[in-house]
């Protein structure tokens, strides 16, 4: 499979996994919807620049778009959980309006938790999902790129191992705690979800509902 064929096949796969429309991808990537449709129909081959734009729109590395066998690759092996992972991390910086897309994944009592703070710290428990989305919203420039490196499941928990790379200043990014500078800053995090239902219950039909996400910071590299 050549690059054009891989991109043609992988765009619909990523759209489905992230619950994203072609119109939304066009807005996020600044590639026109007509161009995206022509690429997915195999009428044109994407340039390197277009490939980078599409990857940015999806919030994935460009290599993901040309990856062979993407349709067979899963994170946890549970489709509903993998879909939630893709949808949540591709939309965390889109502002509160995106709640209509990802709000279904969060329980009413949801809170972000900072795992590196003491249990007795009054600031250990963080914002609600709407507060998190408001704080993360980028007014100017590009939002951070989130690269999901691995994910695994255990009982009623999901653990996601990811990198967050930021090259712009943020207002108050409570969800990732980055102090961005003019340099690229990559922070490695384990994000642990505690869910209302167990993985077995989700496989049997229950929805993915997150009660808390606990962030554990592993490393930060500035380049």
C-alpha cells in the first residue's frame, strides 16, 4: 500500500474513532472539506504539507495517517473505551462547546485530580469538565499535540500513557499543568480514569462514564 492509499483508508478510520465529521476535520486542519473528500475517494494524493495539516487536525503524528493496518490496531481492545480515548484527547483543547461531543463520557460528579499532590492538599482535586475545557481553550496559535503512546485497562480503570507537546503560551491549562514557553515542551503523563462501570460491564453494554481522571507527571523535556 502506498502513502496515498494509506491516507485514503486511514482518514475514515480516524474520523470514526474520534467521532469527528469531515467538516470538523476541515476546520481543525484548515484543509477544505472538498479536498478531504477528494483524498478519501483517491482522486488526489495529499502533499506533505497537507498530510501535516490533517495530522494536526486529528491531533496525531503524521505517521499515523500513513500507518499500515491502522484498522487492526487498538489501544485496550475494548472498542467503546478506545473510541472514548480518541474522542477525549482529540478535543480537550476545543473549548466548552465541544462538551456536546465528549460530555457523554463524564459522570455528573466528575473531577480532575492531581496525583502528584498530597492527599490532604486542598488543591489536589481540580476542575469539572466544563471548567477544564474553558481553561484549556486556545484563543491564538495551535493547541498542544497529544500523542497516545499506550493504554491499558484494569477492573474499572483505564490508564493512558501519553505525551503532550506544546509550543505556545496558555492562559491557565489546568488539564495538563504546562508552563509553555517559546520552546517546544513535551510532558509525559499517565492519565488514570476511574469509571462508574467496570470494563466487563462496558463490554456488556454499559456506557463509558468517568468519575475522575488522575494525572501523574513522569517527565518534561524542553527543546
